């Protein structure tokens, strides 16, 4: 399931002085890598790393190719994650979608749910919350939308002259 949020956030996330809304801090990325490692204990490590890497590659607009080993898969995944961390909404969406994909498999597979992801966001002062199917800003974050100046009309230019 793809999270719903304003399409403009894919290019320019909202900015906040109080919380992380533009990017994901390094500590949160490391915590999420830890969650991925725990999720991977349910099967083949490389297969799980490749699964998450596929979602992060797609969000970065990069092609996914299978790494030669689990060690390289983890390194490649981390590269994609830290690159995508520059855009918090896309990062959250990629991680959430990868987890939902695992959770939808037949069998008793577990992956972090929206509550666990929301906890990470809260712990690291990331200004988002997942309320399926939406990704919402939290708190009283105000976003500044630049309004272009109205160009001077021909009549106004004529009067000035």
C-alpha cells in the first residue's frame, strides 16, 4: 500500500524549525537498519536485505540489482537508505511499503508496522506520523508556501512612466 501525502513532498518536503521534516537523522536510519536486521531473522538474510533494498532503490529512482553477498547487500542497502534520508517522506514511504509487503506474505511473517515506525519517528523528533493510508505532519508544524510576486501589469507600467 502506497502512503498518501502531497505530491510536492516528493520533491521538496515541508520544512520545520522544531522537528525533522525534510530529512531523516542518521540515528533513526541506524535504528531502522537494526529493525531490518531483526526482520531478516525470519529467513535468508540476503533475501530480506535485497527486499528492502529494492524499495529504497525504487524511491531513489535507481535500478535494483542483486548484490554478490549478504555483506554487500547490507552495504548497498545502507547506501540507498542514507541517500534517501535526504527526503523524509520518501524514506518513510519506502520503509513502510517494504514492511507491508512482507506482512502481506502467506505465513507468519512479521515486519515493523505503522506503530513501530511512528515510535521511531517520535523518538527521533521526525515530524511525521503514519495513519494508514496517510502520512501526516505531526504537531503544530506550519509549512511556508512561497507565493510568487504578482508581476506588474502593462497598465501599471504605463502609469509609472
